[in-house]
């Protein structure tokens, strides 16, 4: 988004401490959001390969990550 047209968002100069604090805040918010809405995000952004076996994780997945069903209700 920012790389497409840098004039869309004008970022002010910030001290190093403020940059780190904002980055940490945005990272925590993103992680909490992704954890809360993981199933819905996965349902939209991840399409299993045609040879997907629900009992086995796809090759590109982290083996420690739990595989959830695609038809899991959002709430």
C-alpha cells in the first residue's frame, strides 16, 4: 500500500523510541487480531491444494500449527 503511492500517507519524523513503541503496538494489535479471527482469515486467504489431505498439514505449513477445518463457524 505505502509503496504504491507514498503521498497517500505522510509520516512525520519520529524519535527512535516512538518508532519502536508504535511498531510494538501495531505488532501486538495485529497478532491479537489474527489470533481472534484466524479461522475467518484462513478461510478467505488460504486455498488448499487439490491434493490436500485434511489429516496431514500442507507442505508449506509450520508442522507445529494446528490445522483447522474450513467449515468452522466464525463464532
